C-alpha cells in the first residue's frame, strides 16, 4: 500500500514476491497481447527522432525542433506538451491537461491525461504511463535529448493509437507525466506525484499502473 512519510514523500511497500504471485493469477488478453506485439521498432523510430531533435515536429502549422525536454525549459516545454496533447487527440482519445503549480525550478507544468472509459465498469482504472521530460546533460545546459530516458517510452503513444476504439474490462487511462526527472516520485508538488495525490484525494480506484521508462 502507498504511504506518506514525515517528509511528504510517497513510499510503496510492495514486495517483489507479492507482485509476482499476483501476476501469476492473471489471464492474458490475446487481443491486447497481439496489439502490443504489433508495435515495431520502425513504427517508433520517427517519434524518437522527433522527440530527440533529429527532425522537426509540426506545431500550429510550423516546424519546431525540440532541443530540450527539461521541465525548466519554460515555453519550449509548453509547446512540447501541446504536441503530445494533439498527438493523442488525433487518435480519437479525448485528452486533458492536468496542470500543477510546483515550487523552485518546477513552478508550473502539465501532465496530459486521456482515457478509454469502460461503460459497464468505469471505476476500475488501469494507468499506462511514461514521462515526457528528460534530464539535461550538464547542470549548466538545458540540452536534453533523452532518447532512452524516456523517448523510448513513446511506445505508449502507439499503444494509445491501437487501443482507441476498443473496449476493455476496465477503464484504460493514458498518462503522459512531466517533471519525472525532477523527482516527482518524491513530491506531491509536480508531475506523477501531484497526479497521484489527486487520485488519492478523489478516492479513485486504481487497480494497476504500468510505467514505460527507459525501454531501449
């Protein structure tokens, strides 16, 4: 169960043995497995190339090159958030910004949330997430290409595209988190930590979370 320590940090007390024993009771969905297995390297490469600045993206009809995905990059990061937002909406999954007002270098940012709601049982939520930011190479530079950590997680974008239009046993929520490299797992002020605090406050029933981080 997740608990909050005296510093306001999230601590997760789940043993590996418990996770392994639980997953052994699950029955794989063949349709989902086939969709996951259909995601190829060639399908992901164009996204990784755009995210790492090797090729420009198109935003508001104009070419825009991503030179950094550091959360502290200000307006450049806002542009990139918009690009991710438009990407997912184009697949027919309605998305929304989950804005947070942090502190220090992370004074403002946006997670991007979209979901496929299960009509008959909407309250059981499975989150499939990744983080869109990247750590700068040097403390004195904002350059951060992050090809592996975490442009490789763009597989979640393709998964959202494949899942769109399908119905599942539970509600599937796609979360594009920001400010992970700022330690969002240790704070409720930004990124995934902020979003987790909102889930807890609303009493939402999260039954599983899959994180795609550094897959290369």
